[in-house]
C-alpha cells in the first residue's frame, strides 16, 4: 500500500456514510439561502455606511460654513437652502440611514445564529463529508 493510498482510506473512514434525507436537503438548502441573504445584507449595510460617511462629511462642512446659502442635492437636482435647513436635513438622513443599518445588523446576527444551528445539525449528521464554511 502506498502512502497516498493510506491517506485516502483515512478520509473515507472519516466521511459519513449517511444518506441524504429530505429533511437534510431542506436544511442544506436553507443554509444556502441564508448564506446568500447574509452576503446581500452585508453589501447593503456597507453601501449605507458609505452614504452615512458622506452625510457626516457634509455636516462637518456645514458646521465650518459662514451661514450663507448652500446647495443641497436631492436626487439628481440641487436646491438652494440655508445652512440650518441643510444641517437639519443631514441629521434626519443620518437617523434614517442609521435605523436601516441597525436593522441590517440585527438581521445579520439572526442569520448567523440560524446558520450556527443548521451547522450543528448538519455536521452532527454528516461530519467531515459536508463543508459549510466560507472558503
């Protein structure tokens, strides 16, 4: 027996010979859907955090202003506004986006918690013959 053949036998012994039941397949599919949603949530959260940074930068610029009129961008259009109104607008936007970030972070932790439960179930059933870790 060669050295590589011996290693192959060990791997086969470590692998679980369990058949995939319908319940197992449903758990695997659920894990996959949760994983896809996790990446979406993280992407959305990161994009909104970038918006929050831009709004924070704008607020800082407004604080250093001289009290003149400023141009406020809403959508694709610019509107003339007082610094006070623009500052208030930024504060409202920060609150709105921060609430979205908080909700996304809560959803992320719920997804991770659910994935941990599924990992326990699936690793108990299949051992090393299933890989649920990110590469």
